C-alpha cells in the first residue's frame, strides 16, 4: 500500500483562489441584479426602507 501526498500542482495557487472568489462574487452580484430587474418591488423596498428608518428615528 502506498499513500498519496498532495503535490503543489494539485492544489490551486493563491492567485487562482482570488480569481475564483472574484468570479463567484460577480456571478452572485449579477444574479441579484437580475432578480431586482424581474421584481422591481424588491428594489423599492431596499432603497426606501433605510430612508424611512432614518426619518423615523432621527
């Protein structure tokens, strides 16, 4: 029996991990913006709610 050790080629490099993180963040932002375009009431709620809270609690 032999054991396999993880070589440096098997694991992604630090820059690749940053690239994947950035790419995943862009995908999530795109999905969120698409959802706001499909359901505009979400956008109204997200933008007006903080303003209303500031006006009520100020």
